[in-house]
C-alpha cells in the first residue's frame, strides 16, 4: 500500500524538536516559525507537557464519553479561567473542522434555521459543513456545496446587516483573524455590528479561533481585543500542542440535551492531559505576554524592509506580503537559512511560531530575512 498523495511535500523530515527548534533526519537544525500550522503553542517537547502525557498514558489513555472523566471538568475550569468566558460551557472534540461543524450544527438546533453566513476568503476546515463555509471552490466537491451558505465581504457592515435582516441565518461565522487568506483581521466596527445584528435578528455569532486563539495574538482569543463576546467560540490547534483536540465554548443560555452533540474520541484522557498542561505552561511562563512582546518586536523590525509590501496581524500571527520578485523568499528561508515559515498564496509569508519564541530567536529570523533581501 502507498499513501494517497494529497500533500505537496518538502524533502525534509523533522524527527526531533525542542522549544522553537526542530532537527531533520540528517541532524540539520531548523528554527521553527510556523509550528506546524500554529499547532505548537508551548514549544516542541516541553518537559511538563511530556510528563503530563506520559503520566496519563501510564494510567488510562481512553474510555468513552458514556462514563465520567474528571479531566474534562478540570480542563473546562482551567480554560474558563484562562479565556475570560468562565460562565460558558465546553464541548470537546478532535479538531478545528470538527469544532466548527458542531458550532454550526448547534446554532441550527437552537434557532431552527438552516443557513450560515460566512466571509469571503474564509477558511473553516475541510469536513463537509466546514468546507461549505470555506470560500474556496477548489476544495469543495459537489457533495459539499449547498444553498445553505452565503458569503459577504469581510468588514462589509452593510452587507452583514442586509443578510441578517432576512432572519434566515442560524449563525454568522467569522475568523478572529483570517489565516489561510493571508492574515486579514475583522475590524472592531464589523465585529460590533455583527454582535448587534445577531442580537437584533436572532442569529448566533460564532467566532472561529482555531488558528488565531489560544494566546497567539496576545489575547486568549483574537476577537477579545474588540470588546465583543461570541455565542460560540471554536478552538483547536494550539489547544493540545500537537495532540489532537478541539472544542467549542457555548453561551450558558443555550441548553444541552442528551445526544444533540457527540464524539467517540473527543475529550479523551490523553487529550485532556495534554490540554491541561498547555494551559498550565501558558500561565506559568506568561506565554500570552511573550506573544505580544515578541510579535511587536518582529513587526517593528520588519518595517521598512525593501521586500515588504505590507505587514498584517498582531502578536505571533503575522503576515508578510512581499513585493513582486520575492516570491521565492519562503523557500530560500527554509533551504538557505533553515527557518520554517508558512505561506498564503505565492506572496504572503505567515509567521506562526510557538508562543515561547525568544527575542533572540526572533532577531535571528530578522537577520536572515534582511540578508536574503539585501
């Protein structure tokens, strides 16, 4: 049997990681400024994370959600304290796409409506419902396409109001910061209008914080900078530092009934142990504050580089749009300077490093970037 080849692969195999560094099978060291799509939050192979997983694995790794699991309760309490939504309720699953699926399904249950409003250039996942609200026809099969989804331009308040006024929409789903699109942020006015219109027309506001959440922007969730609260917030990626876990937090006004949502693996013992350790490490090492400070350092030192057309984002979620002629810069960073970064299209470099990145490591990236664009 061979692999079903749906990924374009670089000829590099990371086999070891520590903090913000990885090593390949030839023992070459790389600086990791991408964290495997913003997944590595507290750093590769953090000793407290490894201890938490190892200790739990030695006890019990999995049992179904038909029995009590006190680790889920501990995780809910710690997450509520960390994120500022302490009165909300937590449903655990396995990934960001699954979190968004459950968020939209729940909104439809609550409102009795079928339609979802999404934003242009959005990415919410690849499963059936999540890909339907993803603005990329290339990854939608005929099976996924539905008349129950409509798109409006990001930050178009008039379009938002017009659509929600029809009272046809169960929810509007908005990324805290659009990642795959190239780091585009909803404005405060747009998010406040979304909150107001959702309240006015009986629509739920879902904030997708799968990539932009978990402290990455210096706030626990990116939307919190703008002073609004969502009805449902989805999360994953940095939640488990590489261990598969996702979840949604749900407004307490939304009542649960047995069987309305469910999962086999979601909230299993190992996943909860990983997620609890992540929250503890983030708190103990003040990683949200570090994300804000190092992110500001990166933005300040990238300003003025002749290759940079525009800088977008905040904290450790940064998009570097490069000018024409610098489209190979991401590959050169990897193969000449041994620095992993992300991409969005051909001309945007995404920086999504572990939240523990040091100022010295950020300076190493700045020096390499400047040398390649001199």
